[in-house]
């Protein structure tokens, strides 16, 4: 089953 | 002091209708460059990025950079009161706690102003790196909306696969499966009906249809939508806003456990 990941996995906070 | 006069006020109405259900509260940032917003949905899976460049406004005055926290539902309510042909002016004082939206009918016989309270919002700003996408699909925005709507009646997720054959949208659910393939189509007289696929590498990614359907609320903004995909990145769904800028939606993929 595909799991939803959050954006922070890809884009860091600035 | 901030004063932005937008002759095509309907653009701002359409932008608000596109994003108000995805994001509750957001900071609008005003600078010499333009009027912009970056905000995530409450689950931090989708991100909205809006830019309306200053050159696109009939009058653009922004004395100093200003960040205005607004409830997007309330802002949408106010902008709904503007006529589709109205000129919209956004006004705010530096350090003030409210923003004014002024609506002028095209022949100046009706002028309305709506004042809305601003709010303090702790916004998280994400750095979105410049990326070379493995596949970029440009297609009619109405077609993209139709596909997302149709597939969401069958399943909850869409697999978007780009190969040299074309772009395939697939889903599966309890009642069965669905696959929709679009081929490149540049031989149309009307460029707004073209489907153009630029592919460096074949790519296949899975996304939640609920978010994709939410993004397609921006369909009235542009006749074409651009979907940019890379295997290790969130998808970007972009609607260009006339000559002014863009409304981009980023959505993190679903990954096999």
C-alpha cells in the first residue's frame, strides 16, 4: 500500500 | 502603505476560489516584485504558491515589504461580493490590523469597500529548490480536471506515468480499475487544446486524487495546465495567470511502504 509522505521530506523549512 | 489596483479583478476572485478550501489561513507577502503567497494545507502534504507580479497591476504601490495574515475563507467571501468586471483595489497601511478591498464597477457608477481584519499567522516557509523535471506535460486544464474527477469516482489515488507513448493516468478501487492515456497532440489549430509531453526519463508517481481534484478548482484561471514530474520530487501543477504570474500547487507523492 502506498504511504502518503509530507512535503518536508522534500523541501526544507527556510 | 500598500495600494494594488487590479483591473481584471476577477483574477483575484478566481484565485481565492481555487485555494480557499485547501488552505485556511495564509500570509500574503507584498514586495516590489509583486503580491505572493506560499502556504501548506493542514496536513502538510500540499503547498500553494501564488505570484502576481507588480507589472500586472494597473497601479502598484508597496512602500515596504508587508506580510498580511488573512483567513482565506473570509477573503473569498469578500471578493465574492465584487462583480466579475469590477476593478479591485487592495489597500493596507504599514503596521495596520486590517486590509481594505475596494470594488469599482467598470463605468464607475458603483464603488464598494470591504474592510477585513488581519491576523497573526506563524507561517512555515519551505524552500522549493529549482529542479529539472524528468517529465513535463502541458495539457488543456479542463481535460486534466475531467480526468481527475472521473478517476476519483473509481479510486482514491492516481498513478501518473509518462513514457514516450504518452501520459497515463491510472486508478484502482473496489469496483475495478481505470486507465486514461493521452498522446502528444500538437497538430491542433487551437494551441489551448494541445497536449505536449516533454520527457527526459520515463517517470511514474502516485498521488492522492483528493488533492488533485482540489487543485483543479483553478481551471477557470488558465486554458492549459502544466504538470511537472520527477521521481524524487513532489508534482507541480501550474496554472499561469494571464500575463501576471502563476498559481502552483505542489503535492507530495505516495510512496510504497
